[in-house]
């Protein structure tokens, strides 16, 4: 069974909750006026085992449009980028980060467990994270942990922009925290300069 066949098994379930399948990217999406909510399903089959993994994400269009003015990214990535991506084990803890499967029976059980997770936790989390004020709090609360180092640049750019737009009262404090982290992690001079340019832009909004 290939990845698309596995995803197709869940198409009706996700469509019932308003998520449409984009076959070319194997992503379920639900859009609104602010951006979109996304569900990624990764299925890989190997001789000894198969792996099934889910990721949930939210994109706020205005945040992505701002930060990619200052990041060296391709235009098509800027259009596809997701503001926050999270794994189920960090949300509801009912399912693992990745299912390791050895037969179709285990696959069916994994899909059932995943659907239970989405009904119990996943869809609610997605509905919360598409609200910019709540998404900003998620970034601020996790600024010291749970974000991998290689993603920190994007995290800092997004976090400070969210703060400026949706938490202006705390923006001056969070601005200094994000700037301090950028400096402490010894980022490249280009990254630091780009972040300073973003801060100047945000300061004058």
C-alpha cells in the first residue's frame, strides 16, 4: 500500500471536518480569512516495517508575508510556509509521534487511534492555533524549549512578528528576549542583520 492509498483511507474522515485533500502535496487543508489549518500525513513503507506520522499546522498569511521579506527563501516556499507545525504527542499525548507498523491490521488500528486523537484533541488545537492571539501565546510560552535549534531562526522571526501584531503590550519585552536569543546562539551576521531589519520594520508599523 502506498502513501496516497493510506491517505485516501482517511479522506472522508477529514472532509467531514472541513479539510480538503490536495493530492499533489498529500496535505489536508482548511482555509479561512486569516490563513489555513493543515494536516500532514507521512507514510513510508520498508521491507521490515512501515511508518505512519501525522503533523498539524496553522498558517497566518500576514505573518508569513512579513517575515519572508527578510528571510532568504524562494517565493514558492513563502507561499507554502506554515507558521507553526506540531506533532500529536506534543498536543494530546494519546498517540505517538510516529507509528511503527508491521502489517495492515496495525495500520487500521493506527488510523483509528489517529482519528480518535483528532476528534479529542487535534481539531480543537487547530481551531485554537488559527487564532493569531492564541498562536502568539503558544510561541511566547515555548520560547525557551521545544523548538529545535535548526528551526530557531524561523521561530524567532515568527514569534516577534506575532507579538508586534497581536500582543503589542508585551512586544517591547518579547522583542528583547528574541533579540537576545538570536545573539546568544551566535547566528551568522546575515541572519542577525536580517532580524534587525525585521525589528526596524515592526517598530515602525
